[in-house]
C-alpha cells in the first residue's frame, strides 16, 4: 500500500510518498515548497490571506500524491499551526476546501516521531538527535534516553535578537548565551556523553549544502560534517564577508534562518563534544507514518479512492438512496441493426451534461417572482421631499461665502480709470537738459588724429 504524508511547518510544506510492504517503509518521492506562514500573521492569528495560501499549497501537494498513486493521505502540522490562536478555525477551513483533515501533533509527539524515524543511527556510539525547526526544537538521545522539546525555533530567535536579515557578531553572542541557559535548564548531556550528532529537517539539509559548497561533499554517501570544519562554516555565516554570496549560491530559500541554525548546531555540538555531525533524510513525516502503521498513533486520514465514491447530499432533508434512484439513468433501447452498447454510448454523448452534486431545490412561484422582480435600493427608504425643498434644489446656485460689498460711484470710477505709472513721479527737466538730450551724439573715446 502506498501512503502520502504532508507536513505543514513554519517555513514550508513538505511531502513524502512511501510504500509499505508489510515490514519495510520505502520512500519513493520527496518534495518541499516554501510557505512562510509568519508573513501572514495578525498578532497570533493567521489571516484569511494566509489561510488561502495554505489551502492552495495543500491542494497542490494532495494532487501530487494522487498522481504518484498514493492510496491514503495524512496531513500533519507541528508547531507552525499549533501555536496560533485560531488553529482550530484554520483546520476546519482546510478540511472544508480540500477534504483533508489536519492532524495537530504536540511537541512531545513531534520529538518522538523524530526519534522513531532515526533509531537506525543508534549503531553509532553515543548519538543524539537535533531537529532545528522554525517554531520549535527537539533534542533526543537515540539510545532510548530522554527526549527534550523546546518551544522556540529559528523564527523566534530571529525576531528576538536579530535586527536585519542575518545575525551580526554581537547578536550571535546574545543568542549563544540564551541557548546555553536553556540547555542548562533542560539538563542536556555535556561534553563526553555524545560523540555523534544526527541532525534532521530543512535547516539541516541547507547547512549540509553550504558545507559541501565550502569544503566539498564527502564521497562515502553518508552526509557527514566534521565539527572542526563546521565551526569555520558557522563563523563565516556570522561574520564572513562572503556569507551572502555563499547562502545565495547554495541555500537561497534559507537566507533568514540558516545563520541562526548554524549557531544552534555549533553550540549544541560543542556542548556535547561531538566530533561528527550527520544529516539524516528521515524526520517527522517518516516517524509519523511508522507510528500510524504500528498502531501507536491514531490519525485522521484521507483515502484517494473516496474521490470517486463521494456523493454529496444533505442528511437532514434528503436520503442518499432516494437521490441515487432519482439520478439513475434509464437504459437506452437499441435501434434496428445497432448494438445496444453502442446505442447507449451514443445516447450518453448526446445527452445534456448534468450538474454533479446536490440536486437543485425546486423553487416556488413566489421565489421565482421575487428573483425576477426589479431590484430595489438596499437600505433606508428615500424620504419624500416638499415642494419648497425641490425648488431650493433646482434653484440657481449662489456664491457661497460672505456677500459682496456694494461699491460707490467713486470706487467704480477709480477702478475703471486708466492705470497710472506706479512709483516715484518723474522729475521736471529744464530747457538746457532737454536741449542736451536732443543734441547729436558725439563719438566717445580718443579724438581722431588730424592728417
């Protein structure tokens, strides 16, 4: 049987398709799409636009599972929706518009899913598991020890400590002190108790891509990172001059989060004294499927076969058997010389297409008359106006404001009189000045030399 698991996280929506032959689970397909729900939050509530984005993403993933031949689908959500005030309303909206129920899993269950999915790595001595998510973190001992859940992730750390896109050196120091206090309070293992650290999740995959870009990928097939080299990568992502180019080349979708994820991984690896960091392909989705198949968890699933068998009716006013009888098609009698099957197919092709779904309710004459009646203005009925009000409305408009002041005859005469030159009155000139002004002009300069 083939299963599809869709996981809604704080920074994306991911999918796996896996086959179960009764003993083993083999993952045949993986996919992931970016969807940062925090960008569509109003306080602690997901906006209607965010719900639309989420519904559209679930529909796309659901269709991919159907095309890949999945028989059953499970949709899960971790801290991404669990921390929202209106998570129940969001779940109802997703179910209504996609037909798929949302399984909200707790932080403890999320950590257990990570643990179950990665028990195979217990062959390594002294191993611990780290899952750095957008809204939560999980740390598990793979030898059957304690599992720790932290109610903060990369998004909360970024909002609390980072002013810009990526953390600066001073901001990284504050994040490191915060992490050390929380790890001490949780009594996580200290140096010498863990030699190999297993990391899972989208941030872990992005860190390995950056590590491979910077130092080259290992040829053994196991995606492993040496702690000494990883320290250099983490330092580059915090204060390196080429960090932006490195991130944009290897993991552009994690521009905001990969620096903080590197800081968390380095801080915990240093606390454990781990020499090797291994990136696992298995995470919450794989663990959830194992727990569902083993019976340890009970989840609400969606069967793809129900798409063909679905028949919508109102159980209050209608009966399903009656509706099916009414909609059953009469067999078409065959004509002379034409086989009955061909006549039936031709009749189906020429028959008008019927509406799929609930049959249309018959409407009474009053309802039809009301529907075809001219539309009236919605709201308060218009007030009847008196003759005086109508006359005032149709009267010529007068100038609004202070009435014009009446002017006297002297003011009107002064306004219409020819304009005089404004300024100082012209000085009277004497006869000598007038004669000098009208006299012929002499050449200015040196007098001409007589020849």
